[in-house]
């Protein structure tokens, strides 16, 4: 017996603990968690333990909703409870009110569950009739689910229709009068009322358990029917939408119960579907969805885990499906999972975007879903993992760590399904978080509160991305060119070096985000393979600016890849080597004024002393401003960038009269003219032996004209 302090968030008792004492709440409140669906509140004056027999088991988790002060008493039988009430006559009326309120809440909870059970049976039978009508419309044979028609709700508990519920609700309604006139009149009124409330609660507990078990068992028993019904309903809805579109009526059926349609398509059971639906509801109710509390982090983490579990199941089902419902397409492309979470207007816009989506004829710019399909068809290898291991190296590492056995790794090496699964949970899951913009508040499910600009403006269509990328390529024409070589034994040429353009894959992540990044510069170890770049499909930032930054990342990493360990060795001149030398020794550079040196110092500090980040920032200025004749860089960085990221012909011609660029362009033209003369002499000799230039030489000829 004594006073006890409990901090917010702590548990006083867990469900199933043995009842050994009672505790009167003097200050604060507790949340009583009864299963996943019910949360009751016990406030000042409530007696924790009174609603359970001594030596029995607690029916709830008691979690402090705020800092609490309690006074505890030993509890061996009802006499101990009566003695505890009698020992605190000054707050006994408050204790009675709290007990009545809690007992009434329990009775109301039982009533709610009973109504749920009855509605469940009625809705299942209604859905079964609807299912048979849908099958008739689709002209398919309906499966038999006779047990659905045989569902019978449990009888209504007598406590809900008898005097008990009426008494509790009346006492709650007349609480102010009773606390003023009745309860203070004699302590026995308080003791008797609390004892009655406790006995009613003990009678309610098993009935709540029975009805909740009935609801769970009914859901489990009808899972197969529910999945079949939703699958056929999705087909009919899609058919209606297509008819409305073809007719041009504009009466396209609204998206409803999207999550259930997605779950049914994926074949996901209630063990994942129910927790996700519950978490989605909790997330919708959260006032601050970006809150960094432990509870919100857990909630976002659970949604993320289940989201990708469903994505994987739905993806593999889609490879075999004849028809993919609109809701599932929206899920694949945009992370849409629930129409309430997304909002009505956004749902309509996402549906329109999914319907009108156009594929890239060059198969280089694509949503994450299309990228997974490409991997599952063996048309592209998976991306590297976060440790820069490609697929074979990743399997070797898994074997080394004991996560896989060698025969398993050998079987997975050429398994497209294993590759697609690896890509989803490795690159796509991580890149989705990184492109989102805030890793601390990240959630893969699309929700309305994340939207800051109209979706039609933010949509990263293939055409918009291609247009922005082509504009960058016009300015920095050599961005995606890299050295390659060919051999021509018939011409007695062992090695012919030329420049080849390899455009990147740009994979659009299913989110509303603000970032893009270059995931890897090559595939495996072959330098003439495409880079993998990722970008939000709904991109809230300026698209071209984001792509410029991604190109800067690519420029830096590709140069490091080509130069190897000598990437910072200025004796072997390269973009990275000269930039590292410039930033490392800027203080000793006599070309820079004191003001310019201070600017370089500030840039290094602002970017965490990262040379690659300083380069990316200056590359952005070089492409956006310097190409238009607007000086933003110092002389040293301008010369390095122009040397290795030379402007295209039209931009060089425009800047040839600019005094800051004229000497750079003249010097570049002299070197370039020499290269062209050498190439022309070489090709003239080749054309003397064969009638037409080999493909690689034609590529080099086109490159030299840029």
C-alpha cells in the first residue's frame, strides 16, 4: 500500500497479468487497450483492478496517457475494495462517477461489437447476392459459397436490453445530480454503486470476448469468398470505366474501397490487410503526419513494411493477370492505396494519370513498376545494393554471412523472380525513401497532406523528363559520352578508341517527392552500360534543376570510375583530379582574388567540405547560368568545367563573343580542329580499304560534329 508515480507512456499492467492490488488514480489518466479496436479512458478517481476479481487476469493493457499519481491497496477480496473506498470518503463520489463512466463505456463497446457482428453477417449475404449478379453480368460461372448465406449473428446479450445498461446510462446522464445529492449522503451509496459497476464489468468482459472472436472467425471463414468477390467486382468496375470512357459520357465510376481491391488482387490475407487498414486509419487521424514521436515512427514503419509486402505480391500477380484493376495500376505507379487517404480530387487526378500514362518508346524513362517488369523479363540486371554490390556480389556476400547456402545462391543467380524481389526491397524501397524528400517523415502510401502543388503540374511524364534531359544534353553535349574501343582484325587495327553515348535509365519512384539521385553510374563492371537514375513520379521541385544535379552526380562518379585510384591525381588530368586540386589548394592559387578565395571557403563549409557537392553546385550554375552568358563562377572553376563539360555547338557560337569565354572557346577549337584533321586522315585511309566506315567510326564522326 502506498503512493505510486507513473510516467506518461509507461504500462502499469499488461493484459493477462494477475490481479493482486487495486490502484486509485489521484492525478492523470490511463488508456485501457482492449484488443486492437478498443481504447477506453480511466481518469481521476478510477479504481484500476476493481473491474476484475482478485487473483484473476487483467483484460486490458493499462498505459499512462499522461504523468499519473496513484494510491495502491492490497486486494484479496471485495472487502478490501470496500475498505479502500471507505478510507477515502472525500473523493469517493469522484470514484463512483469514474466507475460508472467506465462501466457504461464497456456496455457501449459491447453494443458496438454486437452491431458490427450483425452488420457483418448482413453485408456478407448482401455481397454474396451482388457477387452472383456480377458473375452473371460478366457471363462467368459463380463459385458456390453456401456457408455465407448460412451466417447467423449471435443473440443480443441480455445485459444490453435489461436494466443494467439502462441503469448505467441513467447514472451517467444524472451524474451531476447524484454527485451533489446522493453519493455524499452516505459512503455506502458509493461502495454499493462501485461494487455494482464492477460486477457488471465482470459480466461484460466474457461477452465482449465472445463477440470479438465471432467477428474474427467470420472474417477468417469468409476470406476466400471476400477475395473472389472483390476480384470480380474490380473487373466489373474496370469494364464500366472503360465503357464510360469509350462513350465519352464523363460518368466514370468513382474509386471506392481501393485498399480492399488491391489486397484482393494481391491475394494478401487478413494477417497483413487488417493491420494495414488499421494503421492507415490511425495515420489519417493523426493531426501531424510528419511528427517524429516514437509512436508515429512505429506507425509509419509498419505501413512501409506492409506496403512493400503487398507491392511484391501484387506485382507477381500482375505478370499473369489479363486485367489489372485501375486501383492496382494507381498503386503500382503512384503509391496510391486508399481514396480517403489520398483525397477525392487527388484520387481523380491519379486515376486520370494512370489511365493516360504513355510509355517511353526508347524504354529508358519508366515507372518503377515497368522497371521491375523489365528485370523480371531478363531485359536488365538489378541495381547495386547500398554497399555497391551488384547481384552476383550480393549473393556472394549473403553466402559469406550465412544468410544463404551456396546451392540456394546458385539457383537464385539467374532467377528473374529473385532478381525482381531483390530490386523491389533493395533499390526501389530505399530510393523511394530518398526521393521522398524527408527520410524522417517518409511513408510510401500517397496521402493528401503531402501535396503542395497541383498533381498535373508535378507529374513527371516521359515527355517532360525527356525534354528536360535533352535540354541538358544540348548544353553539356558530352555528359553521357564515355570512352569505348573496338577491334578490326581485318584492318589490322588491334584497338580503336572512340566516344559512345550511353543514356541512363530514369526510374520514376511511386511517390510525391522533391528529390532525384543518381543510384549507380554503370551496371556491374562494364563501363558502356547505362546509369540508373531515380526520380519522384510526382515531383514537387523544378524537374530540370533536379536532373541537372543528377547529371552532376553522374559526371563526378563516372570520372572516378574511369580514373580508378588516380581520380584525384592531378598528374593524370581529369575532371575530378583538377577539381580536387583546385579546391584543395585554392588558398595558394594566385589566379583567385581574396574575395573569390573567401567564396570558395564558404562553399566548402556550406557543403560539408565535400568536393563532389561543391562541384555539383557549381555545375548547376554552369549549366543554368553560365551557358546563358550570366557569370556565376570564378575563372578557375569555369575553365575546368568548360574543359571537361564543354557547351554544345550552338551555345559555343553564342558565347564566342563573350570576353570570359572567347579564349576558352578559341583554345578548345584549336584542339578540336586537330582531332578532326587526324580523324579525317585516318578515315580516308580506312575508306581506301573498305567501301564504308564501321559503325564505331560513324559514332565518333557524329560526336566530333557536336
